[in-house]
C-alpha cells in the first residue's frame, strides 16, 4: 500500500476523505494543502507526510492510481500551478 494512503488510514481518515483530498489535489493543489491541514493529523504526522511527498513526488501518482483517479488531471493541475 502507498505510504501516504497508509498514514492517512492509520490516522482514521476515511476513504471518502482520502478520495476527496486527492480529487482536490487533481483540481487545485493549493486548495488540497488547506484540505490536508483540516484533516486533524498530528503535527509530526503532517510533517512526515509532507516530507514524503517532497522527497518522492511519485508517491502522489501511486496514490492517485491506487484510488482509481485520473493522474492526467494531477499533471494538468501541476502545470496550472507552474504558470
């Protein structure tokens, strides 16, 4: 299992909330950051999560694929963010 998804599930984040988070990520990465902060993760878990994403961005792609979402939307959102 993807370590991002595992961490979220270990912290009792529902599958619905996880899907909503990654859908937000595909549409608006900045909004997804606000959504992450509202999940109520302990600060150290939140820092670990962000560290994993920074060190290995491929984890996002793996999580999106594991959830059955469209990774092309993540790429489009990333392009929008870079412009």
